[in-house]
């Protein structure tokens, strides 16, 4: 494909930008990792999990590595493979390569693999804050559970990136996207250079057909279920005490003026309390593993709970009630076995803590 000249207008006037190419593949990888908006489409922002993420084949831990692993704000894993146009593998070999990656990642990555990779790469001191910035008020636990669910069910995105996409690859991408559950895209990231070392990048998305978009968007929505249905199905393998505790959790929340709901991702049941400001408060949730969690990862985004000493006080209070919590992070989701809630004195103490949380929130937004 012949690329024309483009022009950039700045304070110095008109600059003529000529077609060029990235000096090496690593330069492309660095730019995509730093500026993932270069390869986004209708899914919006991307969160980088890791560059060169290892993928095993069931016999070895890292037979391959995908150039980039991202997730979307809808918790869809995104596998990205980059090649320069001069790389002859871009014609057809790269297709088999990324399909190998997708098949083995969905089969061999265990629940929690992507979340753990993100935590290691981002660092213990930054991972929670970085994730909270990306997902906003949503529960981190819910988000990572949905990532795992989407991966398990093959709801992933495969993206080829090159400075020029051959016609053969474009046709294959469009065909695969029509036929597969996974979304398949190619991004042609055209390179232009001008005087003074200025570089301009012009991305073009290839592969999204109206038929594929309609089919996949309709298949992603989960049929709504009630809280009782969630408890009976998601906690089916838990102890009777855990299921009883989940029902008591619902009663406790409702008796204090809130309600318990099942989010669209169905990865937990979550308590919610309306506020005068119109912004809902989400203090606790119960996960399918039977953990009752204090949602500090959410509360940290509310001004009333932003000071570390406030969250530390809540953490300490909960620890005194139920004993050691499963994380010490004041920006995470410390939890304990929900079955403890069937003990009357612990239920009463958790109720007192809930009232304290509501009091703090209402004092800040009377």
C-alpha cells in the first residue's frame, strides 16, 4: 500500500511528514505500552498488565510470550502481537502464533493469573491505586473475577499491530472476527517522520464488521439473577454455614436501610446504601469463595475515607471482631470467612462497624 505525505501544523507553520518506519520492534512495543490509546477501538481505555507475558502449553511454564497483555474496562483480556512490515512472518505465520497464544492462555492460565501479574508489574505500593484509577468506584475483586470469567469463556481480544497490515492479513482478520467468539483486530500504525526528529503516528483499525459486533455484544450480557439465586448457585459448594451467613448478611444490610444487589458481572453480592449526594456507598461484599470483604478499594475514592487514618481505624476495628484479615492493604479488600457472621456477637459487632462507616459517610455529606 502506498502511503501519502501528511502535514502537521504547529506554531512554526506547516511541516511535511514523510512515510517512514519504526527503527525496531522494541520501539513499537515501548510506544504501545506507554500509550495504549494508539491501538484502542470501541472498548476505550486499556490497562497494561505486562509486556512479554509468558504462556505455557501445559508442559512448560513459558513456551511462548505475548508482546503485550492488557485488559479493557469491561474486563476483557487483550493479547497484542506486534510486527514490523519488513518482518515476513506478518503475512500468515503471525496468525497461527497468536492463535496458539489464545488457545493456551485460555486453557492454562489459572484464576488470578492476570491479577497477580498486574500486581507484580505495578508494584505492591502502586497496584491498588493504579487499578482504582482505571476502574473507578467498581470493586477490584469484581473486576478481576470478571477478567477470569471472560478468559475462561474465551471472551478475549486478539490484536495484531504493524506499521503496515498486508491485505492477506486484513482478510484473515476480518474472517476470524466473523467466525470466532474472540474479537480479532489488526491495527495499522502508520509511521511518518519530519524534520527535527518529529514522528507522527496514524492508527487504523481493521477487522470490526457490523455482523461480528452485533453478534458478540448480544452474547456478552449475563441474564440477571436474584440475590437468593446467586447464593444458591455461586455458594453451592460452600458450607451450609456460609450460605446461612450470606442470608444473614442480606438481612443485616436491609435492616440498616441498605440493600444487597448482584452486579452485572455476577462475581459477588454487594451492599449498597443511597446517599444524599446521590452517590451510592458500597461498604461490604461477599465473594463466591465465601469471603466477606470490607471494600476499602472502593471507599478510598470517597473523600470521607481518603485519609489513611480513617481506613486504618476501620481495618483495625474489623480485625478485632473477626481476627486476622486476608490482606493488610488499606487500599484493598480485606476479608474474612463469611461463616463467622452466624455468631451473634460477631454479627452485632459487624453491624456496629457498618453504622460507623455510614456515620462517617453522612458526616462528610450531610
